[in-house]
C-alpha cells in the first residue's frame, strides 16, 4: 500500500505545485467481502481493521504477537484501535 501512496504523492505534486498533501489513515475505511458458513457478507471496517482481517486470508489463527509482527503497527497503536 505504501508504494501506491508514494506513487500518488508523486503524481499529485507534479500536477499541483505548492499544494500540501496529508494522509489521515485513521479516517480511512474499506469494504471487504468475506465468506462465512452462513454465506458471503460485506464488512465495512476501518483501514486498520481491514489490514488485520486480511492477514486471515493466509492463516486461520493468529496470536496478538503475530498480528503485531505482520502489521508493524506497534503494540500501543493496535491496542488503541481495538478499544
């Protein structure tokens, strides 16, 4: 995702000289399609929740430490977003 953001910043700055571009990731949302035993659902979640949920495409079980290692968000940050 960071590569895409960097690419967009380069594109934006080339077309809008003197403008400032700031990302507020905490405001981001995503819609994920998920398959459950009860059927397919669409989940509207925060960007941070989406990052964590997508980890479960590769694993059926992850520990808190695994999530911290994979996301590199930091323990305090992950805890704050969950509460």
